[in-house]
């Protein structure tokens, strides 16, 4: 006759997996009180009829194609932005060159002004040597250049 303790104590191999699933769900940040999802998507989402299972394959292929198209579109946008950044760099190099040339010319005019001894010529040079500031304001979008 078996002991009563054998009926009460379950064997380690017979331990139900539910507590392990609950601890995994808690580790993933699930809220307490929510039912745990099925262990595999096919258990809860896919119908059990053979006809419905065969239609899941075209859906999966369609989803994969849509994801590939999305990733390809993102890669195209990143490539375009990289190209635009390279063009901006080229224009900034040209702009810096123009600013350096303007500075050099203004320094030569400053030397000429310093050498002028006549009051009328000095007054003319003081008025004429005022550099014209750019009429177009530069924009530096926060998303492009950070804060």
C-alpha cells in the first residue's frame, strides 16, 4: 500500500510550467493581473484547420515583402540625406572660401584707410569700406544639427 506522502508531494518532472511562464512574463514588464499569452503565436492566433493554415503562408510572404520594402525605403532616405550632407559640406567649403576672400579684401582696404592722410579721402573710405552683411539668413534646423 502506498504512503499518503506520495500522493501529496508531486515529482519534480511533473511540476506544471505555468509558474515558469509567469516569472518570464514578469521579467518582460507585463502588468500583474493580465493573462499570460500563449507560449507560441500558432497556439493562439492561427486557426487549426488545414485550409486556414495554408493561407497564412501568403500573408507571411506579403508581410515579409512589405517589411523589405519599408527597409529599402529607409535605406534610400538615409542615402539621400547622406548625399545632401555631402552637398552641404561642399557649399560650406565654398562659402568659407568666399568669406576668407572678402575678409582679405577688407583688410587691404583697412590698410589703405590707415595710409590715407587726407581728411576727405579718409571720410570717403570710412563710408565705403562698410561691408554689406548677407541679406539671407542662414537656417540651422535643430534636427539636422542638434541643439
